[in-house]
């Protein structure tokens, strides 16, 4: 269990705990809890990362539909040129035709 920690103080604490804990079942349960918590943290981080990536693509799609240049979209979203071009092809003329929804709203006013 202590091998997961690079911090020497934590490693020493777990070494002391293992030396004091003679009950093998308790140590196994503690290791399983620790592994479960590590997995949960990893899954949460992965979900956050995926959410950010989806939001970047959503914003980039709006910018493509508004006719913004690929260079500016790349600058503001962090997407690669290939990703921006894929979004541009996917949005195509049937999805707004590159015309801004905001521009249409301004014309109505």
C-alpha cells in the first residue's frame, strides 16, 4: 500500500501502520479502499477532461457557424487545425450555412 506514495513521511506512516497491524484482513480491506478511492479520483478527472473537450468542440462549432477563421478558432479553443476542419465539414451548409445566429438576431432588431 505504501508504494503508491512518493512522500517519505506518508511512506513511513504506512510502514509503521503495517508493522502495528497484525490483522491481515484489515490491511487487505484498507488496500481495497485505497485502490477504490484512487480509481474514483481517476474516473472523476477523466470525466472532467472529457467535459472540457466537449465544451471546446461545442464552442468551436458555434464559432465555425459564425464564420470565424480557423486560426482564431484554434487560438481561442486550443483545438488543432484538423479538429477545426472536421467541425467545419460536419457543420456544413445545412447547419446554419456559416451564418451567425447572432447576426440574424441583430438584423431583426
